[in-house]
């Protein structure tokens, strides 16, 4: 896929053989810190994210002509090198290169955000999606830490309906079980 300016992308990847890519809380925090430090250098807006033990979901907006793939390559090659040094391992962690999907409609954009935030609940890691601390859900629910871009939050949820109500409807409808990544 050729990444283009002014587009949203849902990017996913998982560990080789569905194995872990995060081994403890410090690994999640390390990647989160790197995402925060580097996104502006690549003109990337992080709209939503969820880091899971064996995979991740990122919803990104490409601001400039500099492709999202440049940021992903830098971010995750650095992450793999750090993890390999830390755990005295070699080789790749990921199954393949990141898999991007272009977001083609407002409705799909909202569904992707809901799906990303429901992931720990869907996989029965938590009883309540708000319990998972390695996603942007709590920021969407008002616990602001200033990481995710407000582009979607302000454009789609504050004017039309609250995100909390919208997300609750999504969870109750069990749409996350039908979502095709």
C-alpha cells in the first residue's frame, strides 16, 4: 500500500506464531514513550491505539507526504532491537511487516476506533475495556494525557454524541465480534 497525505490508516501487526511482543509493563511503556517522542518527527497523528501482549492496533493520520511506513519502520525496528538486547534474543518479533488498511468512510473510522478500544475486552483480558491501561480509550473518555490527536474526538464525538455513549452502544451490540480486520 502506498501511504498518502491526509488519510487515516488502521495499522496492525502481531508476533511471530502469535507469540508475545510485549513481555511486561515496561515493554509497553517503552514503546508508548517512543511513539510519543517520534510521531511529530514523521508528521503522524495517533488517533487511537491499543497495545496487546501479542499484537497491536494503531489508527494513524498522515499529515504530510512523509509516509506512515517510515515512522512504523523506525519505531518497530528500534523496538525489536531494544527487546532483543533486553532479553538476550535474536531475530524478529513480528510475523510480517505492519498491515495497513485505508479508512474510506466516516462510519468505518468510528467503527475502527471502537474496535481498537474493545480489543482487550473482546479477547477477555479485562472485564471492562476501561481497565486496560495500554490503549487510548481512557483518553477518549476524558482522562486526558495529551497523547492522542483530538482530530477525530472533536470532529465526530463532541458535536454529535458522546464517545462514552457511542462506545457503550458498540460494546452492547457486540459489533466487535463481527469486525473484519
